[in-house]
């Protein structure tokens, strides 16, 4: 090829690499209608991608009729069907809402074939991924997938019972086989994907934090309060917190706690507060604004996350950004522990049992001033890799490589 033709080909590639992409982002929940680290990340991802590209966020209709949510520039939010209840009374995910949403995703993608350059789905719930893969087989856009977690079969059986657990594990295996290009938020998840036969190595993303600008100085005085922020579901073990506070108050009489969030375990948490006579000591205000959560993080002496299963643990990063150490639990399925340097930005509890959590609370309080400084220093030293902008750059790069291989 002559130099002139080579230059022309390079120029054509550059024009392709710089053109805005048409991206379908598929997830059945939308922040803040549903609260969680994954929901917040998908919201922030859509906002960041929308600054350069056109993003269509496909989700369930979780807002009142006639009152669609405000979307940021470059982002269109499309509600596909009603927002059925996601959880059973026991706190487990129901099967029917994701199946119904998956059918609607498939219909939308087939009906809008040619509208998107790439479709980006979450791995869980699985049915939208299956739907996007089926639409792809019919000539639709290439599909990339974010795997936040991969569960072993025994965990599936503990979660859903033997029969449903084995069905869930089989569907997960099917979805791994359907996955070509994937992202993971931890080496724990990337390794689990390898073990279950993923053909191409997952791209490990390090950044979920979307609020790296405008951080305040560390609070001069941290209140003797611990906080929890998240869904009240069984694997989070929120119900252990009141008893842990009661035990820790034997050494720290001034200790208080605020348990933010809601979910199927909330009634059990409130019952524990009453049983232990902790009214006025442990508050349980439900879901509140992001501003209120940030203020609580800024003032709190510690964040507690007794979850046995986390795909990333965004709240640990958010706490460290406010100079607040965290307590997380040592568990095989808990990627949040990889974000915690024991004695630097918090403490790792041996289990989610109240006694183990109370011991960790006492250890953090004994060194809370130094931990506040070192937690913020830990965040600052990892700030670039923790920022969502770092992940967005890799995601855009991956989108273009996938599109270029068509």
C-alpha cells in the first residue's frame, strides 16, 4: 500500500474512533428509584458516556405514570414495562420480573435493530443478557457484559434452595458461555469467570467512584457514630448491627449508630433495636438523599459493612473519600475486603457475628483519629484508579474494539 493510501486509511480509522457511539445500556434498576452500588454505578456510567455519546438506558418503569425521571445530557431513559416487586418476603430475588424484563428487552432490540452500535448489559439478572444475545444472533448490535459477581453452585443452593439454586447456577453458566466481551470489578470475579469457562479474559475495571471532585477536608471532630448504607437483605447481615452496637457500648458508652436504607430485612432490624432497648441509640431512617448520606459519612467515625457477598464495595471507597474508615467482613465472596487495607482505611472483622463486629468497632474507635487521616490518604493515593473516569476510558476503548471487529 502506498504512503498516501496508508495515510487515508489511518485518517478513516481516526474519524471512526472519534465519532459518537450509540449505546444501549441495559439494567433493570435505575438509581435513585432503586438504591445500591451497582445502580449508582450504572447511573454514573450513563452520565459520563452521555457527555460524548448517545446513551439509551433501558430499564423497568420505576417512576409514577406521567412523571419520567430527568435525564442528563446525551442520555435517554426508556422504561420497558411495569416495575414489579423484585424481592420475595424472605429477601430473595424473584424470578418472574427479570424474565418479563428480558422479553421486553428482546422485543425492543429487535424492533430497533440498527439503532445501536453496541449493547452493554449487566450480567445479573441474567435474562436481559440472554435477550440481548438472542437479538445479536438475529443481526443486532454486539453485546458487552458487566459481571459484578459470579456465584459458586453451593452459594446458589444456599440462596435459593437446592432445585432453584441449581437452575440459577445453570443459567449463570449459560450466560458465561454467551459472553464474548466482559468487564469485572475485581480479580475475584474475573477469576471465577475463568474457572467457569469464560473464553476471553474479562477486562478488570477499578473505578466506580463518581464523586472525586469537590471533596471536603476531613472533619476535625468525628462523631461517636457508626453508619451503614445499603439494602436490608439477608446477605448484608444488617440485622447483626444492633447487637454489635450493644456489645461495643460496654467499652464505648457514647456510641450511636445510623442504619440507612430499606429492604425485606428492615422489620427484623427494627425488632432487634426494640429487643435490645436501643431506641434513641440506633436510628433507622430508611432511604435518604445522597446529600444526607455524604454528610453522615463526613461526620461518622466509622462505616460498617457486614456483608458476606459484595461484587465491589463502592461504599467503602465513598467512606474513605470522606476520611471515614470502614469495617468489612472476611468472606470468600466479599470483594470489598480487597479494597480494605487493615489498619489503614479500616478493619476486617472475622465474621458478621455481633461479637466479631463489636470487636472491630472497638478496635477502630481506639485509633479513630489516625484512621481518619490514613483512610483519606489511602483514597488520595488510589484516586485515579478508583475514579469512574478511569473505567469509562477502558469501556469506550473496548466498545470501539468490539465494533471494529464486526
